[in-house]
């Protein structure tokens, strides 16, 4: 069986498993979109989908097949890895080995360490009771650092956005829109009336 025949056989098998109506047009679209890849790898990816799919999973998109062949790291994964390395480095290297900890943690993780007050601060503040909380904070900060780096704001201090709304004092200058109202106790109505 040729790699193309194997690919087509598995694609049709996957369609049957998914109760998906696979016609010649869809086959041609999938074949053309997956042509840049080695068809034997594509076939193995389809086999992986067949073996690991749940009963109600839909027929996979071309993108899903490609992601199985070539998994990509995303920002969330990188932030979790950096945060986990910080937690691991605290017990592995301790307070007195910041250089080794930095090498182990990497640049993203070390940026997080710096934002939390430095290596000594993290080592002193992390306890078994707050490790999961600190890890979640490391991950959140890691995601923010990745996003800032992607848009060219790496190392740049955040700024407060300029508001489109004018201040109330700019809109309502005293005495111009509302005249000053003087209080005269004689103008007050009698109490109980």
C-alpha cells in the first residue's frame, strides 16, 4: 500500500468512526492541505486520533491533525513551566545558590523572580502552605511577561492609559454652568410645616 493509499484508507476509517459524511471534495481539501507533510506521519496522526478519540468527538480539522504531528508550545505552557521551575529551584538550590537557580529556571522564570523581589525574597516567602498560591501567581505573571515581550514592551514599565473622559472640573466649572448658590437661613421653610 502506498503512503497516499494508507492516508486515504485511514481518513475514510476516521470518517466512519465519527459518523462523518466524507465526500470527494472534502478528501481533496484534506489531501491538498496536508500535502506539505509526510503522508506516513499524517497517517500515524490519524491513527492516533482514532485510538484516542472519545465517542462524541467530531471529525478533526486539518489543524488538529497537524497539531498532533507537530505539537507547538503556547504561552500558557511556557508560563506553567517557568513557574514550576521556580518552585522546584527553591528546594533544589536554596537561598544561597541564586546563580545555579537562575541557570535552571531560565530567563522567563528569572524575570518572574525579579518581579517578586528577587531570589532571596522568594526563598524566604515560599512555604508548603502557600506553594500552590505562589505557583499560580508565577504563572499569571509569566503569561503577562510573554505577552509584553511579544508586543515589544519587554522591560518597559507599564503606564496608566489616558482616559477619554474629561474630569468633572473640566466639564462643570463653578459659577459658569451652575451659578453659585448662597444659603440664606431666612429662606428655609419653617420646620414641621
